[in-house]
């Protein structure tokens, strides 16, 4: 889910304001799952009443705008057709799935940042709901451990975004990178809202689609949402980096809308010989595509394209971020105080530079601001390393650094390579994924092992 314009910021959110994914046995056990009478109404999730308890298997749909009325059906169908026209070519086999999928059913509520904090967007009518649902943008649906469709209007969660409904054009692009053909069986890694699963089910048939997510509530919610529009793909809970529920070589394509540091060995185990996988490398905007060989390895490349997704989760939330260190680094004096050879840059929005840094030193958090003519960039890592660079305009920066590593020096070494070679080596690099799950990148004399 790119030879089309890309957004300035990647899909992967960096930090909370003032600061990532998604899993049925891989068999047909729930493919035609029955639903209790009265659970489904207008495609919206019911909020808990005071004192009510709900487990992940009892998510229920709540009344909202009557989107199944004749007039509103015309509205959403028109909106979906317009969205399809904006994110697909008229000859694309993905145009029909986008046009037939009611995205609003998959995004009943979401979070937006307002005034430096997260606020709930829980539309009470279709005039508020549909413009957001049928825009080509990502909608954050979970912050920390709080799902938007389970939140109260006065909730203001803190922490990082942990799930979202990805912008439709990016979902389509990821599927296009997979070169999906009629008759293919697809593993969709990262169910999330279920919207991408719905597109795939419309394109291939629900019986050909399996989707996994680590979040049990998202799995149940996606099943119910898919069922409301008559789709019953296999949707299961699983940690995408561990053993998959079905260990057979059964999938022709694997597409991940969560990012991984290295391609898990279990993906290769589940991929047929000749099958193709598509994912992104965590902490970067690099899209990796590879085809499985008869020896169990996979070979491919880093595409000349960009995308970023939330890092795959292994539990309810991500490990703690170095946000406190990042904040403190704005004021601390460094163990090292030097001048830098290059202007201060907003690293998080310099996609290629940030991707190379993410390969070299994963896990760095960034902050950037401009104060009049002054540019201030701050970096921090969970190992205690930090850096702050301050300059007037494009002038020589003063750089403070502390902790076990010199993060700004790492950044400067990447910029020096760029100037020396005229480009950075990651995009277009050859990829080898071993059966054991080691991912190796190579281009010219440059090498990286993940």
C-alpha cells in the first residue's frame, strides 16, 4: 500500500503529540462465521455503557448515521467511486475494489491531534464522517492502548499511535508491488481496520485472503466489519514475527502493512516457491520486494519508491521511547561540543537520509523546530545517546552530544557518503533473505545485514 506523489510525512508516526499492527487459524474456521442477531447496525461500533465489560470477542456495533439508507448508500458509493478515481488508474484492477468498499464502515472513529494533544473524532452524522473516511489520508485509530471506537469524548490518550487506517493509495501501491494475479492466495500482514483486507477480498475473493494481526480486538472488529459488507476472509490473531498459525507453503503473495527490521523466517516458510513478498523495513521508508527460490531463500531488491508503516508490535504497546531524553536534550550541555560541517536538517522529513540512518542506527527519535532564524534538531536513543545541533539558517551548527554514541557524527558520515557518491545506496539495493530470516542488502561496495 508508488510512482505517484507521496505525502511529506510518512505513514509511520514518530511520536506522540508533543511525541504502529494487525492476525485466523490459517484455515477456514471462521470464514463463514455466524453473527448474533442485533450485533450489526449501520457499520458502527457500540461504546460501552458505564459498568459494562466487554472482552475482545464481544465487540458490538452501535447505531450511528443510517449509512444503509438509500440516500446515504448513494452518497458513500459516490464517495468511494471518487476515491477510486483519485488513487487508481482507470485500467487498474484495483479500481473496482476501492469503488465497492465502504471505507467508513472500517473507520467509525479516529484520533486527531489538536492543540498538542489527541482528540477523538466520533462523527454523529455522515456530513462529518464521509469526507474524512473517503479522503486519501491515514486515520489514527489507536493511541497507546486506547482504540478510538472504544473511547469517550473526553479521553485524551498519551503515547504513540499504535494502529491506523492507512491512506488508500498506499494500500493499493503495496498490493501493486506484490504483482497480484487472479487465483493468488494472499497473506495480509497487519489487519488493522480491515479496509485493506476488504480490498484484497473484493479483488481475489474472500476465500483466497488470510489476514493476521497481533491485536485481538482489531481481529474481532475487522471480522465484524467485513461481515457487514458480506465478506468472510480468514482473519486471525498472531504475532507476525513469530510462527504463523498455518505453517504450510500455501501463499502466493505476502503483503505487510506493518514494518519489520528483518523479514521473519516464518514468512518464507509460508510462501510458495516463486511467491512474492512485499514489506517495509522498520525505521525507514524502504519498500522491500522479494521472490522465494527453490532453496528456501528469497531474492529481490529495495524498490525505487517510498512508504513507511508503524513498526510491528509484539504486545499491547511499544517499548518505552526515549521521549524524556529527547525533551531533556533540548537544554543539556554535551560531553562533546563541536561544530558540524553541514547545515541543520529536519531528519525525520529527509526520507532518504532518515532511511540510511535507520539502517545504521535503528531506534533514534527526532525533534526539529525553527525559532526565528534558528534551526534546532535533536536526536535521542534508548541507549542514552543524544545530540542537539543549533544553527542560524544554513550556517555552521554548534553540536552538543552525550551518551555512549555520537549520533550527529553518524548522521554527518551518511551525508559525507552522499556528497562523495552522489546518492545514497539503499534504494535499488539487491536483497537476499536467508531461510533463517537474515536480510542482507548490497549495492556496489555497500553492505548491510539486518
